[in-house]
């Protein structure tokens, strides 16, 4: 969103323990902060927002006309959201409901997605990226003039 000049990128493998604790990349914490919002996203991924970007998103959702799209965003994004805070070693605790939603058991990827970070189950992330056909990538790059 508008607040972050720096953008996040990269795919970083991590593990999550049975209690839901996992390290979170320093380079993403430098942008999001040590306390950020974590919520459900599409395709069984979790999405991390800085608190300021989360507030901006909440205002945009609040300003939407009542209807199906607003209800979906409220149901998935808002109701599933929770503030998480990194401990002194850089770990976060992913709540069980979010772990279950994303299927996070052990191996995960933390992925920079410009102004947000995503947490994916490793197998789910790899299947998603492999499902993108080369023609779709070429089309997307063409839209940028690349």
C-alpha cells in the first residue's frame, strides 16, 4: 500500500513447529515491523500486513458499498485477522486457526509479495507456482511492456 517505499520480494524456506512458532525474516520485519497483522488470503495462504497498511485496508473495506464483495472481505480478511508480534529471537506464533486454514504443518515458505508477505505450506506454494503456464507469465510481462 502507499505507506511502504520498500517492497518485499523473495521466497524463503522455514519450518513451523507443532506449537505454531516460526522464524520470520528480518528483511520483512524491517518493512512490516515487529508487530503486524496476519490474516487469511486466497489459495490457502496467509498474508501479513504492516499495522498502517492494515488500517488503510480496513478503511477501504469500510467505505465499500454493502454487497457480496464487502461481505467476502469481512468474512475472510477481517474476521480471520490477528496481530502477531515477533519475540526477541524473531519468531512469531501463528494461531492454530490460521495454521489449519493454510495447512501449515512443518515446511513453509515466507514469500515477499511487494507490500505484503505471505506464508504458504511448502507443497501448496510449489503446486501454485507450477500451475502458472508460461503463456500467462508472458502475457503478464507484456502488460508491463517487458
